[in-house]
C-alpha cells in the first residue's frame, strides 16, 4: 500500500511539473511560432502577390468574420495607400485541398495576383501550380466582376497540361475569394482606412 | 569493468556509437539523412534530449519507484522533446518543416530510453551527463557521416547553412537512388561493413 501511494505521488508530481514547464515555454514561444508559420508557409505567396508593398503585410494583418469563419487578411500598402488585401481560400485539388492566397487590388477592382500556399498535388504535374510562376501569372489584373475559369470551362485561364483538376481547384478557390470579397467589401474598406 | 570518467564520454564516439555499434535508433537514422543539414539538426535535437533526460533521471534515480520507472522516464523524455519541438518551431522553422514528424518521434527513440534505463538510473549525475553527451555527439556524427555519403552520391552537393555546395563537379551524374529510402539501407549497410572492417582486431 505504501509503495502504491509513493508511485502515485511521484508520477503525479512529475507530470504536474512537466505540464507546468511546457505551458510556460508554450506561452513564451506562441507568438513567435505563429509568425514563423505565416512567414514560411504563407509568406512567400503573400510577398510575391504584394510585390512593391512598403509595409510588412505579415505584421499588418487583421481578422474578420465571414459567414462564421474567422479569416486573416494581409494588407499591402502601395504608393502610400493601403490599396491591396490578400487572404487565403482553398479548392479541392487532386491530392486534397489546395490552399490559395488571393490578392485583391481594392482601388482598381482587379485581382492583384494569386499564389499557392499548401498543397499535396503530384510533383511535376499539379505541383507546377506552385513552382511554375507562369500559371498563376495569368490571374494578374483579371476583373473581380466575373468568375475565372479554365479555357475548357469557357474561361480564359490555360490549364496546366496534365493537371486540369489542380487548375480547376485554383480557379474555384479564386472564385470563392471573389465571393468573400463581395460580401465584406464595406467592412474591409473601413478596416483598410486604419492603415493609412 | 569500471570505466574512467573520460571513457564514459569517449565510448559514445566509437565503441558504443549508437547507429553503427549498437544498431539502435535506426528510424531517424534512415529517414532524415537525406542531407547533412537534416542529419546535424536531428543529431543536436537528440543530444539535447539525451543529456537533459540522463541528468534528470540520474538525479531522481532514488526517488522514482522501480515499478513505474519506465512511465517516469517517458514523462521526462517527452517533456524535453516537446521543449525541443517548440523551440525549433520558434527559431528554426525551415529545419522543423524538413524534420517534421521525426522530432516528436525522438520520444520513442530507443537510444534515449535505453540510456536512461541502462545507464542513468544506475550512475551519478556527472557520469550520466558525460554519457549522454558522448552518445549524443556520436549519434550526431554518425547521422552527419551517413547523410554526407548519401547527399554527396545522391545529388553531388553538400548542404551547409541552407546553401548547397557543389562538390563533385558539373559532369557528375547524380546517383539519385542514394537519397531515396532504399539508398539509406544500402548506405547504412556499407558503412556498418566499413566500420567493422576498421574495428576488427
């Protein structure tokens, strides 16, 4: 019986101390980890879309609720005006969800650019959506008024050869983003004023 | 068979070098040695866990009841592994992306538990510290050596500080089999064979 109690006490104390230590370390690294994830996973896409921004889009971020989903928006200040915003949506690709960062040029009502963040597409085929800049370059300066589609579906985007599903996923993610943008346009405009 | 204090440290570098002499902990050895950088990262992470858990287990060896010792060791080891994971995410995120699942898997690395059970639970703090350090450095060196062979033959480059350095000249045809999973077994086997040849008396 005494041994039993000793086992209980030792294990409990050990687990409690371990929990306390880890909680303390987690508290101290949480913000840094969040920044690192943004920087390395979403950062490259954001920076390539918001090329020429004079601010740090990752630092200048805010969250808005759209249809009960909390979304993070990254602001790009160009020529002294917070004229662009990017946020992430996703589409169903061949190997799972394709995460897409979509940038919108608020002033000219155009797509600023898109960039793939996370994906599990086939290397050399669908993965080209991320590695080959010429595909996503087609989205630049398209009007936000009408949905984008691949040429096979009556649109203007040339699909990556051998990766129609991936190309469609990116188009549908872009269209989702356009819909979200339409919904929150007024709120977003208010928010953007804060970055002047 | 009492060893001197210096021997506690140096045994990990050759006599008991984990992957080659003890043939322990092969999961990370085979999985992360695609490039030298990954090998060193994994080695340093494991060394940290080894040293810390060895010291703590040795400190607590008279307090921990024999019947729940393994559970206690695992709690201690898992704590340090999580510390490594958090710190690596915060300060070396690209490395964390490459090592991925293998960092949390250090918990079940039999080298770490093996040292706690076989050494630290029976020896003093200082000896346990040296033992952990020696085995850890031996592990790091083995990983780096294996990774260097695989990366050199597989790609012709050596990656140091995230910059690939061309070593074998432009005419070298990369032997990409070596950076694939089966290449790990072949490279490990050949290196084991080499070490046994050299170590033969």
